């Protein structure tokens, strides 16, 4: 689903959107930032434990004049 303000509700919609290249670049920047800041580690899952789920959140930032300032995906 794409909202009235152009935000998308899921990854698949973002990559199918007319702004998909911008969303992909923004997602790459977010992933690079997470890696650079060492925010997580990949480890073997201990027995009896479950994986913590996550999802992308896609937001648009606007200038005061109403034009789009930035595309912000978050993990």
C-alpha cells in the first residue's frame, strides 16, 4: 500500500514504486550506516531461542514549502 503522502507500507511496495531506485539507495545507506556503527552481530541461534523479527519502515521527510526533502527507510 502507498499512502496519500507517498509513503509505502512494505519492502515490496518500495521496490515496485516509481521511486524504487531512490528507496533502494536510501535502504543501502541505512544498511551501510548500521554496519559502520556495529549495531548488530550475526550469531548462531542458541537452542530453544527464537529470532527477533523486524521490518522496514518507510517515511518521507518534507520541506516547509511542501516539497520532498528526503526518503528515510528504517530498520
